[in-house]
């Protein structure tokens, strides 16, 4: 599978900040679970070779049934206690001939084919790459009590998104190198193992559904998104 890539979609979280009865990755957006919509975005990409979805342990059978119900296909494996552990399980479940891996949060359904293509191309050329957007807001530390502290220069700062992609051997070694330490994303792991990661321009719409206000935004954006990307 030299010209294709594999994707791991970590969906093993509890969605505590979003709240609600159903974890956010299984909530319906545009008539299908968010996880299915995100998987569909990758399935539309011509270079996708294999997909693995990582769900909370014990939910594998139910999640597999949900995917089939919505006509989506992927291997489904159990996650771990952290995103990093879930991603490691997903990478291990990819077919042996996948040598380029993209990791993408299952709760970022607004991922465009252009962003995926840019990450794939940059990771293929440089070994690893990740989508990010330049920080747009003024950044300031919290101070003591209710007051602001120091202003932080934002020049050269990027807000990290996913997909984050790398050669499979780099990603596997980066996970092994991390041992018991936990990084919030693949770039942190890769850099910790000494691998360079290229910056790829992401997309402001590629939001991570984290809090209830993100859900309201997602529902408002969805119809136009489907017109452009669906
Ligand atoms: N043990 C975990 C934790 C998170 N994730 C996944 O990693 C992605 C990004 O995580 P985040 O938005 O922080 O999701 P949650 O951990 O579910 O959110 P919260 O921290 O609010 O509980 C999500 O698709 C989430 O399902 C995972 O696969 N395994
Ligand atoms: C990987 C990530 O989406 C990059 O912005 C983010 O770090 C994941 O969110 P978490 O709250 O750290 O799990």
C-alpha cells in the first residue's frame, strides 16, 4: 500500500466537557453519529487504504453495529485510559502493509479532503506532519485571583488540530519512547522521540467538538459543509 494511508480515529473518550446522556462521538449530527460522519470524510478520500476506529472498551460490538447500520466500514478496537493509549491500540490494529498513518480525532467531523491531502503529502515528504492554524486571539496568562497576568506573544504560535500523520515506524517508536509519560497529541510524542514534524495549514472550520457551544456551532455549520464537501 505505498500510495495509500491508514487512518486511526480515536473515539474512546467519555466526552465529560460536552456532557449529555450519549458520549459526543455517538451523538447524531446530520442524521448519523459524529464518528460515522468523520469516518465518511476519510472514506471519500481517494488515497485511504484502511481505517481503524477506537471506542471505549466494551463498546466494540455496539459501535461496529452502528457503523454497519450507517453503511460505514472500519475495524473497531477497544481504547485505553488516555487518548494516547487509544491511538496506540488503533495503530497496532492497522494492516501490516500500511506504512503512513494519519491520526484524527473522531470528534472533528469537519475535516476537508484538502487538509487530509496536505497532511498526507507533507508526512510522505518529511516523515511526519500535522494540521494547525495560526493563533488569532491575543494570549494572556491568568494572574493571581480575578486579574489578568502577563500577555504572551502569539507570533509563531499555532493551535494544533488533527489529522496528525507520520511514517508508521516513527509513530510506533514514538509511542514506545513515551513509556508512561502522556502527550496530548502525536506531535508531542514524535518530537519527544526526536522526530521532526512539518507544519500544515489546517482549517478554522475543523473544530473539535468539546463543549456544548461547539455542538450548537456544528449543527449550524453542517448543511453548508455537506453542500461543499459531502
Ligand atoms: N481515553 C481516550 C480519550 C479520548 N479519546 C478520543 O480523543 C479525541 C479527542 O479527545 P477529547 O475531545 O478530549 O475527548 P474526550 O476525552 O471524550 O473529552 P473530555 O476530556 O471532555 O472527557 C476524541 O475523539 C476522544 O473520543 C480516546 O480515544 N480515548
Ligand atoms: C489532539 C488535539 O486535538 C490537538 O488539538 C487535542 O490535543 C486533543 O484534545 P485533548 O483535550 O487534549 O484530548
